[in-house]
C-alpha cells in the first residue's frame, strides 16, 4: 500500500477529520505503513497529505487537520 492509499484508508475508516499525527499513528498501528520499509514515515505521510489536498481528494478544514473531500 502506498502512503497516499494509507492516508485515504485511515480517513475513510475514521469517517471524520483527523489531525495528521493521528492519521500517521493509525496508519502505523493498522500496518498500512511499515517504518522499516519507509524510514521517514513523518515526511512521507505529510507529502501524501499535501498531494491528496492538491489533487482534490482531501480538504484541510483547520491547521493540521485533514478530511475526505465530499
């Protein structure tokens, strides 16, 4: 699973906006991201979130918060 897919899956499972740190934590706990395969998990998650916002898949309702686009 790519970091972008992991981010979208976590937000879809949550059904509500989440802070990026919660998204990262849930992706790691669920096994969507492996810290041994992806050494810079923080950077990869933040990049995936920025890309998803730019692509219109996510919205940013508040600082550090992300939600699925309607």
